């Protein structure tokens, strides 16, 4: 063997060693996630998975349920607007658990005024009350995403008063708007939330706060921004959201997608579809209306409230907390008390009343049929106009409820216009008092009144 041959073999060996150094050593595990032939496999390193499991925070110890006996919390304590249906002992158990989940160092006084727990002057109490209602909503109405695992305050907070994975609308970097070098469409900044790529760095505002349609496939070779199907800009923003989701769950694209046809609907993609809309629901229904409740130092650079995305719950694993089922141990969080049924919609030539679910501005079931009857009535009176007014129940934060009453009025107005009633015939009329005179969650208070004129 010549010296040159020997040197060549050494160089080849060193090169191969360097290349292999970038690979994970075996064994690795491959798990089929979807139907056969779809390429939906997740390849994981069991040592990495074990390290992720070991890094999960220790969950505070649960205390046994106190049982159903005893007086209700709302009858013993003052100003109990949530969880008041629980017996006192179980109510206290819930409060102690929430303290450990959210503010273990600060204790009860993080949300309460010492010596006067009925006082609402501490903003965190107002926020916490609404977050409990949100948790109930997620465990009851979003099972398509949360499943039987459910969520608790600990799912996001992990012992921190402010969850570590929240987002605010970013300040627009210099040079991002129309200048002599053009509009960069909010990208090319190599942000961590989109994997340090050049993709648009704020997909959350469009999809997890706004209701932009997620589009990738165009209907022609060079789709224009206003053309049918998806534009290149829409596609890039969609990919930015997908990068965020992959990082948040610690998975790749084939966890949710058929690699042979990304547009095909498979079970995990359906779950993700619900997750996107669940995050949007949290942000727009529960968090944004609380903006005025927060002090300035708790708002983002644009004055907006902290919002959730996929990382808020998942934090790098595809099942939050490794799939730990905590919600089932806390009756008050796994679902709100059973509410009275909505009254039947009332529709006649003088005026109509449509009713809504708790925290909702969507018309469903009989109420949607009532709207159809209202459209028919208005069609028979082509010169009549209507005044639309929204109302809310007495339960919950007043500012949030007032916004909800307004959204209910907007929903009815928009539905009437969408059904063919000219917009000029549909007017909004804010009542002097939107709040119900009866306390509690009165279903008759969650309504929109439509008066024909």
C-alpha cells in the first residue's frame, strides 16, 4: 500500500466518521400513525423520549375528593361566581389545587385580598374566574381535541402565574412595510417560532386569533393573491403555522398528514383542525375580552393581552404532560353544572327573541330554525326594518359579557344579511342595560331581541 493510498483511506474514514457523527445511534423506533401506505410514521429515539419524560415537571400531589355532602360554596361564601355548585369541602379542595398549579409561591393572595376573599379588586381574581369558565368549556365543548384527557390550569401554567408559552402580536420590524425595497410580507427575519426559517413570523395572528383560511393548493400554475385557490403568500403563511405546530408537539409533518396526499383527511389531521379552532376560540372568546382587566405591564408591546398557541399546552410533546389525565379528578373543572335548557325561540310579526348558550354567540338547533322563520317573516314584509339588541346573563365578568352581548347582536345581523335581507333593513340598537336583572346563569337572559318596525 502506497503512502498516498493510506492517506486516502484515512481521509475517507475521517470523512465517514464526521458524517455519521450527525446521525443518531441505533436503536430507533418507528411507529405507524395512520393508515397503511400513507407514509405516516414517526421515527423517534427512545433515549430522547425518555429524556423528555424525565424533564416533565413533577405534578403536585392530588388530595382525595371530599365527597358530595355538605352545604354548597355559594351558600356559605360571599361573591362565589364559579364553582359555587360544589360542596364547601370540595370547593376548598379545588381552590387549594389551583393555588398549587398556578401560584405555589405566592399562595392564595395572588388572586385574593387578604382577610376579604369576596373582594374583586385584585385583577388576577377576575382573570382566574374567567379562566375557570374557559377550562370547563374546553373539557365539555372541545372534546374533539382534548378527548378524555381534558385540561386543568396546570396544563399551561406548570406552577407559574404566567404560562411560559404565550404570545403577543409582535412589533413590526423596521423595513417590513412598503419601502423602496418592497414589502417583505412579515417574513425573512429568521424567528424561532417558525424554526428560524424565512417564513412569515406571525402565523398566530392570522390563524389562532384571526380566522384566515388555511390554504396551500392552488387551482392554477401561478395563482395570484386574489385569484381562486391559494396564493403563494397564503401557502408560505400556512407553512409557518405548520412549523409552529411541529415544534410545539415535537413531531414532523407525517404525524398529521398522509405523505402521499397532504390534503387527505386522516384522524390526527381532524384532531389538529379542531385544535386550531379551539385555540382561536380561547383567544377571541376568553382572553381578548379580558384586555382591559390587565395592568399595562402585563400587556404586549402593542397593548394586546397574552394569548395561547399550540405550545401553551403541548410544550414540545404531542400529548400535554405525557397524556396525564388530571381533569377527571376535579369535578368542577371537568364540566360546568348542568344548565337549564334554552327557551324556544319566539318569532312573530311584531318582534322575535333568539337564545344562546353560555359564553356563545352561535345560533344552534331550534334557535337556528327560529332565525329561518325570522328571515321568512321579513321576506313577507319587504319594507320593514328591524332593530337588533343583544343581552347577557349576570354570571361572569361584566366587560366580557357586554362584549358577548354585542357579538350576539352582530351574529344575528350578519346571519340575516347572509340570508338575503338587505343590510339597510337591519340595524343594531344597544339597550340601556344589557345585563339580566336575575342573578346566576338565567338562560332567558342570553338572548337577542329583534323588533320589526
